[in-house]
């Protein structure tokens, strides 16, 4: 290349008397040289070209696609997937969002590039209620997140802890059955019944042993009020999340309301902690025959001096909140939909009843050790969660760096949404996807667990949420 340029220059210098003609020749040669250089450079970098952003619908200036989302976002996103494919982008305000509706691409996010997509794009409400996102769901990926997750899985979601709370769960389930029996012949609000049952079971798991023998009716009522308010603030469309520049003004008053919810929760937890410590002081210890509820486990961790296993009071509150939210809302949703589907499908209900009679007996009481034998009931719950996933659109993931997914560039800081609703109703993945057919899970039930190992079936979105929710749901 340098020889070519030198020859051009030499020719120019040696023919000074023909400058007008040579000038044209020189520029022609220079253009040719640069064209060759550009061609070779493009050829060299052809394999290094940055893939484009995913396709997607056009939105309006400033507000993007917001006006077209409708009242049921999973359905809207499913329709868009039919137009733009299994991965597409759209703008919500000034936020770039990418929606994924394919098991293979979901695997890239959750399994292949899990560390890049470990962080959540949490709403401002979560930052307020969870003290800046100090819980497992929203804490940024790193050593502290790994420590909390390890403690949560080993100490709280381990078989020993769940088995220890068996008597507490059994006690609450019996109360529910007795309540339903006493209302024979009367209308029953399944939604309210499911919510009450979920709150009661969760409260017993949290501090059933620690406050055993105490009157916890006030704590239970406070917990119900808190959760109802929490659902409202989390469910509200917050303009500050769409346009962060407006967050300082709190136009809708959501930040102020969220702060009240946070203070309310702190009072509930602090009250339970104070009462439990007073009881322990009077009794000379916990004295629970070696059994521990979640509050006792967390208090012991909070008192540890070892930084590898200790937690702060803020983290204690945040982990309890994770359990309350994960175990109440999802369980209530699944219970309500399961009862609705059984009522609408009498043949399925009859099969479930026949299985219960065969395994438990007509006069028997269902125990948790019966559950592995109740395979059809398990299939009913799984089919319910396929059609009506408790988490149809999990909190968006936020990549920590720009990466490539599904052949497209995903910029750092964008919001990645997994449309579980769409995946679990995809006719290319499921036979008769809109029909309620529990039998589809009977022959290959091992391939469809509730922990998100099969990316065709992820009703809870991730294994953290699934651990406790599914156990509570199937038990009740």
C-alpha cells in the first residue's frame, strides 16, 4: 500500500510540466487507494460488526409506546410478539424496554448470561419500601447478594426449616377447612378466603413458634392492612419511573405513600421482635424443642459476629418482606384460579376428588406426606399456573453491561422483560394451549418443576420466588 502511494507521489514530482493532467490522475489514484483501504478494512471487521437493536413498534415522541399498552400488558406484549418476533424493543417514556417471549432466549438471560442479567430494574417504590433495595430481589449482584441468597436458601428454605414449620402450616390449614365447613350453604368469597389463608400461614411461618401462646391477632390484622396498602403502591403506575427527572416532585404522591408503608412495616416487625425477645427473656431462651420459625432464624443471624453469616436489621426486615410478598400474593392468585378452573371443569374436579379418596381415604385428613402421591392434584396446580402464572411479567432485569442476546444488541441499563404469560400459552410449545388439561403434566411431570429449570414453564419467573410459594400453594 505504501509503495503504491510512493509511486503516485514520484510520478507527480517527475512530471511537473504536465500538472493539470497529472493532477487529475493523482486524485484518481488517491481515491482508488482509499477505496481499496476501505474495502480491506470492512472485510477485516465484517465479523466484528455490532448487531442491531431488536425490532419493535414505533411510539410517540417523548412518551413512546405508553398510550398503547392497554390494561393487560402481558396480552399486549403477546400480540406484539406475533408481529415482531420473540424478542423486540419498545420505548416507555425515555426507557428502552426489551420483551422476550421465547424459551431459548429466556435461557440466554437466566442461565447463559445470568450474572449480566442478575440485577433488577426496580421501581422507585421498591427503593423506598425496601430501604434502597436491600432485599434479595433488588440488591445488586455481588458478594452481599450472594451471601443473602445463600442464607435464604440454606437457613430458611432448607428442608429442615420447612419441616420444622409443618405443624404451624397444618394448624392454619385446619382452621381454613373448619371455616369453610361452618359456612356450608353460604356464598364464599374464594379470593378473600385465599388471602386470609395465605396471610395466616405466612404469619405462622414467620413467628409462630417465637410468639406461641401469645395473642397475635393484632399483628395479623396489621399485616393484612400493610399488605393491602403495599399492593396499591406497587401496582400504581408511577410517572417518576418513566420520567426519573420528575421524581423529585412526587407528582402523584406515591413516594410519600410508600414511605408511610415502609414505616408501617417497620413497626410491625419491630413489635414482633420486641415481643419475641421479651418472651425469650422470661422463658430463659426460645424453648421451642429445637424448632425455629423464620424470625428466630433471622434474629440469630443478626446477632452473629461473623460477617459471612451476619445480617443487618435492615436486611432482616427486607428478607421478611420478601417472604411476605412472595408467599402471600402468588399463593392467593394460584389458589383463586385453581378453584375457578375446578369449578369450570367438573370432570377434572371429579378426578381430583377420586384421587384424594384413593390416597387419603373418604374420612381421612390430607397431610403433607400425602402430597407426593397426589400426582393428579399436582398436575392440576401446574396446569393452573401454566394458564394463569402468578408472575406473568416478572420485574424487569437490567443488564450490567452491553451484551448480545438472540442475535441483537441489548444496551446496558435497558429493562428486559420475560413474558411468561406468552411463553406458557404459545401454540408452538403447547398442544391446545388455551385448554385446561392437567393430563399434559402426568407423563412428563419431572420435566416441569416449579423452579424455572424448564424455560418453557416458569410460572414464578425464578427459583427464589418459587421455593416457598409453591409449597404453600400445594399444601393449602
